[in-house]
C-alpha cells in the first residue's frame, strides 16, 4: 500500500505539473482554438485524483518475477502495447488480453514470424555519383573548383561572369534536397510506426535512434540516415555486439563523429569518447587515456559514399593500452574489450529499462538486469521479454507514469483513431518540431533528454494544438517543404519574377530600394551565394517528391455509435478507455460530458447522430488536451 501511495503521489505530481502551467499562460496564450480547453481546465485545478485499480495494494516495484495469468487484464495488455509499441484500438488489445501475459509478450517480442508487408522508402532520385564526395562547406566546394576546375560533378564555366555559380547552385541544391528527402524518410518511418504489425520493431528502432543519435544537419545525406535506420531495424532486437559493430561502421555515424579526420598521427577523439560515454559504458568507467588510445585504434575507419572502408595507410598499427591491456588494437578489439566489462551490460540494460518502464531504476535492479543481459551474450530479445513479463513492469510505479514523447503522442493518437495513413495535414515534421522532437534531427549526439523536458507551458499548449489540428485541419495549410520558410529565398524569387537583375534581386533588404532605383548593373563576381541558395531551393522542390497532404479522414460519430454509446456520459467513458492509459476522475468526466451535452442540445446520442460530428470533435479535443493524456 505504501508503494501505491508513493506512486500516486508521483503521478499526481506529474499531473499537477501540467495543470499548473495553465493559469500562468492562459491570459497570454488564449486563442480561439484553445479557449474552451483553458476555460474548463482552469476550473479543474484541484481535480487530480485517480481511481485506484484492482492491483493498487500490490507492491510489485523492482520485482522481476513474471506475472501470473490471474494477474493479467485488459489494462495490463493496454499498458504492454502502449510501451512495447504505440498503443492500439480496443479490439486488438482485447485479443492480447485473452491470450495471457506470456503469449502476448512473446507475440510482441518474437515478431519475426509475422510478415512485414510495409513498402520500402520511395526515393525521389535526387542523388547522383558526381555529388560524392560532398564538400564540407560552400567555401570548400568553391576552393576545390578553383583548384581543379570541377567540384560536385560540375565544371567551372570557362569564361564570363559568375564562373563558379553552377558549383554553388549544386552545393545548395544537395543541401536543400537531402534535407527535404530526409523529411520524407521521417514521414515514411512514421507510417511504418502507425501501420506495422510488428510494433516493437519500430519502437526499438526509435529507441536506438535516440541512443546512437545522428542528424541530417551534420550528416547531410538522407541515404546514410535511411541506411542507419535500417540498421537499427535489422539489429534492434538482436545481439548488441552485432548492432554496435554495425553502427560503428555505419557511414552516418562515421560522418557525424568526424571519422574522416581520425587518422594516424592526428587522432580525433569524438567517436572514441562517445562510444564509451554514451553508447556503451557510461561516464566514470574509463579514463581520458583510454579515450586517446581508443581513438588511435579507430584511425583509418572511414566511408566512401555508402560503404565502410578501412584506410590502412591512415590506421595506427602501433601498441595501445586500453582498459589496462596493451596490444596493437584496432576498432573491433576496442569493442570486444568494452563488451567484456559487465558495466556495459548494466548501462545498456538500464537505458532500455528507463525507455520502456520508468526513469528511476535502483542500482540493485540495474545490476540484476545487467547480469542477465551479460550472461546471455548481449542478446536483446530475452532482456525485453524479461522486462515485459515482470511484475515491476506492471507495478503502480510503472503504469501510467511515462510522459509520452512527441512521436509517441502523435503516432499513438493516430493509432487509436484507427487511421490507415499518417495525415499530411497537419504536417508530421512541423507538428513534432513544435512539440520538441524531430525524427532524424536529434539535437545532439546524446539524443533527446526526454521525461519532463517534453513538458513546458508552450509545449503543453502545442500538444493541445496538435489534437485540434488533427480534428479541425487547417484549410489554409501551406506545407513548409513546398514553401520554404527562409524569408530571403522568397524575396529573391519575388524580385526575379518582377524583372530585377540578379545583382539587384539578391541585395539585402536594407539596400534594395537604392539598388533598384539606380538600376544597378550586374557585378563582376565569381558567384552569388544568395542566388545559389535560391536556385538550390528551386531545384530541390522541383525534384523531391511531395508528401501526400491528405487530412485525417475521421468519423468520430461512427466510432462512438459502433461502440454502442447512447448518451454523452457513455461517449466520454468510451473515449477515455480507448485513448487513455490512466483513469480520469469522475468529476472531470462529468464536466466534459456536460460540455458535450450543451454543444449537442441533448444527452441522447442516437437522436443527435446526424449533427453530432462537430460537437464530438470539440469534445475529443477537450478530452485529449487533459494532462492525463500526456501520460502513458
């Protein structure tokens, strides 16, 4: 009972955190779409009581014993599929509930027997071999062009003005087109999360993306990020050693952590430091000397286009002393020695636990999980099975205490709505960006902080806006992948369209009027960066395939009628059960049901079915804007 009370206190603390944002921001941020939710939510600040569940008086925290068939329930099946996947519709959860815990967990964890029929990524065809190797910067591209007469597959003009302009245009073209194609990869991946019959496969891919974090802004090649995404999918529930080697030799990671400048005589420590600090052992389990020696062992590891290579002439073959052992070690030797340390198994097992169960883990439990992981030879699937079957996973300390990440929030909402495609309105990229998480664009090599960092006053309101934009899509929506947000790009395009010469069209805003009035003649220059940026965007938009922009096809009235709801209270009860993983108190439900009744002018859903859709959508937005919906 003491454990339950402690858990309820923690959950209430999370809910109070969300509620407390509302009064301080309501006056400043109230607008038409949020007025109803803020008005009602501010009347419910004191309402944070959760209805105790049947297992409330059990003390299962930190107990890795498997739960019994008698302990299994719909609520636990829902919790399992929420954490091991992205939630599901009631009929699928009910099927798992009837299977019992062992069969349900095994189906989710040992998923390779389930056929994967999802389509491969549909490339736009924006890349050609001439782009490789892509220069590190625009100055590097123009310097190479001056010295050799060619760069990025483009020759320098033999004479005339702006002889290097085609090189600059192509440089910006690849930057822009790769970024846009990366957004398409993220949208493709989001559809996989939504539609997969193997949800743990995609959830583990998401986990490893945050663990081995690389981003488009540094890698600048959507193909490398796509291939890395496939590496996570292929090895995500396999053997950690195989995954670690595959990632260490992956061009996306090699590019992100500067493998090209890690050479004999001048080792770069970026990868060596991160493989120990973030990827395997954790801080405090190695020395600065170990980092320097490991960096020497990884010298020569590089890539050519999409292929891993070892440049023998750049590899340091001399002896290195790493973790107390001396030899002519190479990168694979370093990985082996890291994996020989039990602390590595503890670190990885602990991180997996924090992702799937809860952020707090006792040292004793982490050691126990680490020992199991180590003794299995770093097999990931048995570790996941052990976690998902444990009483600890279903304890009050774990259920309903996880703050959903933006991607989890968005995909699980679509999943529970029963959508068969990720909507293009609202845009997946723009939505998750406004919520603080963009797939394939993690902020640092450490990934996303997670937890309470997902919630601020602005982010909480953005979460309500996401729900609103899903049920009431913007009819004036302009996709940012078709309409660049860069103001200067639009200015240059507009000026050229109205007949301005290039020199005038690319002038800064503050000098444009003078330049235009003087009818400025074309300057003699090697290239024009603003012109290159404009042309790069234009060519990218021409060649990168557009994302489908269909709004969510919703019929919430049909949903509630199919669930045999006859009055507003039953509607709120049904939607709560379908979309929430923790209980909503009865007073809050009553307020929302009263809101729906007022909008309909009746409590009878059957009588109102021909005109109920807008009111049900407003109620749905109100309900999913509650703080409780942020927890899973």
